[in-house]
C-alpha cells in the first residue's frame, strides 16, 4: 500500500517486489524522452537549413522584402517553439514530472506566430482582408493568446511562489 505523506514519490516505487519492472519502465520512459529530444534537435536543424537555403534563393530572385521577412519570422518562431519543446522535455526528464508552464509558453508562442503570419499576409500589397476566413481566425487566435496569457499570469501568481519557496 502506498504511503500518503507528501514527500513520497509515486513515480518509481523502490523496495517492492516489482522493483525491477518499475526500473525497466523508468528506463523506457527516459529512453522515449531522449528519443523525442533527439527528434526535436533534428527538426530544429531542418528548420535552420530551410531558412538558410530559402534566404539564399529569395535574395537571388529579389522578391519583395516583406515576403522574405514573413518567411524568416515564421520559421524563426517555429524554431523558438522547437527550442521551448526541447526545454520542456529536458525539464520533464530532470524533474520526473510533467511541468505545465512550458506547454503554456509553447502554445502562446504558436498562437502569436500564427497571428503574426496572418497579419503579414493580409498586409501584403495583393493580400486583401476578408472577415469570414481571416477575421474569424484572428479573433479566435486573439482569444487563445489572451487566455494563455491569463493562465500564465495566474500560474505564476498562485503556483510560482510555491515553486520558488520549495527550492
């Protein structure tokens, strides 16, 4: 039977008959986290490579600077999302628990990224704004960004002080 005190980690029960199985599952879980981290690193390398090759192509073709900036902004924020996810995996491996805050930050970055890309596409000379597809998407993204920002503020207000006191 599991102990009920707060200091007891339910993750890996030690000193029980199924200790070997628990350690095996811990190892498998860590291996999966390391595999995901490796895949995120590979994805980040592909995004950087994509930006570098496309920048070279765009500069030689001499297209509009706004299109190049939109592409770099989009890919830069995707790279930032990958970096935040990699950070989240690292924290999950170190603390042996799922941490909420990095996921909120990744969602916030993804929402802002999409909002910036839509705004840049509408601002192009040939891009005209239509309320039905773009306006609704912008409204939903704004609500999403505001909701996640409020969640982060509340998280820091109510749980951030507890986490800092525990360290």
